[in-house]
C-alpha cells in the first residue's frame, strides 16, 4: 500500500480540513529555495509546493523524489508548461541515492517525516545528511503539538491522531504517533536557523542546517 490511492483527491481532502493553511506553511521559507542551486524535494506528493516554486521563477536544478507513481504523475501534470529544471524520481527514501553531479544545497521535506516511526527516521535523517551539500539546509514543514493553551493542545492532539489513523488505513504509513523529528535532527547535529509557526502553532516550518563536522 502507499499514497497512490490518495494522489488525486489529496489536495481536496487537505483543503476541506485546512483550507490554504498547509500550503501557506510549505511556502514559509520560499526565499531559501529561490536562492538555492540544487533542490531536493522529498516526498513532494502531488507537487503543490513544486508548482509554487516554479511560479516564483525558481532557477535551481530540482529533483522531485517520491515513492508513489500516482503522486509523481499528478505532480508532473500539475507543473506541465511551467518551465523550470525538474527531474522526477520515483524512489524510497530508505534507499535514497542521487545522481553523482547532484548535491542539493536545499532539501525540502513538507509533511513527509511524519510518515515514519522514530526508529526509521534515525536512518533516514542520517541518509539525508550524506547527500546534502556542505552548509546545506533542510526545510522541514510538519505538524507539532501547540505549546500554548491546553485547548489548542487538545485540539492538536485529536487532529494529529485522526490524521495519523487516516494515513495508516489509506496509505499504510508506519508512524503510530507524531515523531519528534526536531529532537532526532538536533541529536544528529542539525541546528535550527529559522522557524515559522502557522495555524496557532499546530504547524511549524523549520530551517535546519548541519555543520560540516557533524555530517555522517
Ligand atoms: C503526507 S504526503 C505529503 C506530500 C507533500 N509533501 C505535501 O506537502 O503534501 C507524504 C508523501 O511522501 C511519500 N512517501 C511516503 N513514504 C515514502 C518513502 N518511503 N519514500 C519516498 N516517498 C515516500 C508519499 O508517496 C507522499 O507523497
């Protein structure tokens, strides 16, 4: 199982629950992508961030990387005629490998790391660290438990639980709870350079960087 079944209705489901908030969060650090030379978009799904990037006039070489063929097809169709230098790769993050001449200075991971269990993420994050350029950045956009009021936390907890259940049933994701990817990233040496919060703290977008001496 995977995300094939969800590829076409994905944007409608998202809009029904979150209106435009997730897209707003994905685009929080657009400037960092626009300044990049080589961009790797991990689990980019139906390509809405890619589309926004191309519409902003991105000139970087981009690799779209996703395991789902349907998602890839929807994304490819979405950006048809929008220009840009994009290669579409179907692959599993657990075996992530890139062409020799491609060393991304920016990696995008929007609503992607939450698909995995923490034990898996240790290896996934290590792997990303081996392919990223020296001084490269990773922009991680994902859900988190709001820090503020208990009502916001309760609402967040319920929503996150329901979403995880939905994706377990319809896409077979392995995550059973929201992984603490921030803790996992920092424990491997990644440092947060910038952070944006959306939707009352339920969604965050972090610009993470790994010092050269901490790379695997
Ligand atoms: C929750 S969706 C997020 C899609 C998109 N990034 C977004 O912001 O909406 C997760 C995406 O990760 C992809 N994915 C899941 N497991 C993967 C894996 N092991 N390797 C590569 N991509 C994977 C899915 O096919 C799906 O497109």
